[in-house]
């Protein structure tokens, strides 16, 4: 089978997949669990994802491409516009700015419009008057890739969960798209099924894809739980869990609490501790009020509250994600 590589030419790759000149696209993963890999996403999964997204969002719309098309999230923006025959505007190359976003938004024709962003972009837009005005013109703002706090979130924001192996987002605001299955295994891992699943990996390793009662599932690297209302709550990556005093702590709960207190960015990690095994330490970026922090942490269990808070810029990878190893090194250094 032939899969067109997004890394070579994402627009041509998507077009070739949709036109039947390729079986699908080969999308690079973020490499957050090790060396980057290519995921083989069949054309049928791309089509299913686009159609299910349109149905969930209430219909087709024009799209703004504001994230790299070489990744599955951006490639799916291109695919949605192509399949719907709707306009597609693209941000110019260069650093992301609220002004550039506003200009690109203005280039879209009147009518329904959607955009897919990462949390950092949303935060920058909300901090700028021109950016806020432009963001408000969208019927749906899909945000995935990391947690985003509830505080100050616009009404048109849709939190998505998914990955290259699921053709991008397949769970919107905690509710799976039609036909997408979600289950939690005995280890707390999130499993996903449905028509948006990838065919596998280019390296041939299919161990993450398993069959249960005749249904094919993808076992993610994330842990989650079902809320009382049935929605999926993603607690974070399994390898980010902190074991302190024999209790497992999920960093995302603490990070969201501290962001609600006013921090611009937070990374919570565990560092070696003679008494607890691992001590919970939070690296907090931005000005935060001590009283607000104390109030936010009151809502957490005692074992979740950081033993120490380091005020410093949160280390990031080249892709903009939290660099956990660098954060642990920073927290450990500050502990000396």
C-alpha cells in the first residue's frame, strides 16, 4: 500500500489520498514517547473523521489553517475544507501573532467558519484585543494538544482529544464522535475505536492496536476516567503520573488548578525524595497571587498539593509542548 508522506508535501499528500492516488497519508507523531514514528492513516479514516466532525459541529464551514499541515491536526483542516468544497485560508509563515491571525480571519468570506488551534495560540489571542475579536467570529474553535483551563474560555471553544492514530480529534468536549468508542482498561488507560483509526505504523509495530470481542482498539498512552455525566476526563499521560508516598498523582489536575489561580503556564513533575519516593513540585510561570494559589490548592487532596513551587519559565520542546525531563532537571536543581 502507498501512503503519501505529509512531511514531503502535506497539501499534495491530502489531495492524493482523497483522490485515490494514494491509500492514505503517513503522519509523523510528536515523538513525545520516544523517537518519532509515522502513522499510516487510510483515506477512509480521513473521510470518516471529516464527516463526523462536520456533523458534530452542525455543518460544513470555511476553515483557517493555523497549525502545521505536516501534522495530522493541520492535515485534517485541509481535508475538511477539500471534502466540503469550502474556502481554506492559511496563516502566513512566521511566528504566530494575533495581528496575523486577525488578517487571515478577515480574508475568509462571510458565513460559517471554523479553526483548529493549540492552547498556546488561544492564550495569545485572548490576551490581545484584536485577537479576541477575530476569535469571536468563529462558529467553532477546536483546541487540542494540551489541557486548557476553564477560566476565561470563549463560548465557541471546543476541547478535542485525539492523536495521529485516530485521525486527530475524535472526542469533543468529552463526548466521542458518532461511531467512536471509548473505554478505560484496568490500568486506567484510554482505549479508542471506530472508523477514524489508523491502519498502523510504518515500522510495522502494531502492538498498540488490540482486538477486544471482535472490535479493534487503539490503546493510548493516556489515563482517564468517566465523569458522573459520562464524559471522558483525560487525566494526563501514563508516564507522567507521580508516585508519592504510594499514591498516584496526576499532574494535569494540579496544573489546571494553578492555571485557574492566574499562572500563564504550569508544569507539575515528581522529583526523587527520600521520604516520599517522589515529591510533587510545580514550576509556575507568570505572576500569581499567593492567596489565589492557596485557594486553588485547597480544592485538591493533601497528597496532590505541591511540596514546593518554583517560579520560572516552563521548559518547552521545539514543538511547544512541556519538556518534562527539562522541568524535572529544573525542579531538582532548585531543590539543591
